[in-house]
């Protein structure tokens, strides 16, 4: 399974609809004050219907700080959210996971947006442009 950022293929939608968390004060947990974007990554495999998103939490100051996998089907094999065990996590990733659960994934409109993004992303890979790249086409034979 290979994941790609949503914004790579849907730049305008991705930039307009990326959720950001702002921590304005020092908190009792370990999350530092700052700005955290939830960058959406989806599977590019045409045959896969995993129905999940990887939310890479990107700190404006520190870069990547957590990878949260979220499956849309609560009874599915990849239900979530959970910290993705394959990706590197910061020392405060568990606290970020709890914050994302409480503030972000509890928002039904946001979860519906993620599912909509999943669908348009998967549709792009399920129906690639049949024309392809012009420079990769074989030349026509002239009569």
C-alpha cells in the first residue's frame, strides 16, 4: 500500500480544507504551543478499498510529529484512530492522538469531508486518464 498526499492531486481543495489545530497556551499535557496541520494521505492502489486516511500531523515549527491512521468503518480491520506503528512518532504523539479524537474526529462534518476526499482521490486512481502523457505515446504510422 502506497500513500500519497491529497493536496498533491487536489491542491485547491486540499489547501482550503486542511484542518489545523492551534495550541495557544502551554498545556498540562506534553503538546507544545504551536500550529499543527492535519495533512491527509490516501492509498493509491486501484484494487484497494481500505476506506481509511492517514493524518500526518505537521508542526509549523518541528515538521512531522505524528501519523494517525483513521478507518471510516468502525467495525473494519483498519478502524481507528490509532498511531500508525510504521511511522515515526514524537514524544507527545499520544497526546496529539487524544486531542485529534476529542476535537477533530468528533466533528461529523469533518469526518464526512475526509470520506468525500477519499472517494474523489480513489476515483482519480480507479479511472486514470486514458489519453496518458503525450510523450509516452507511440507515434502513429503514416500511410
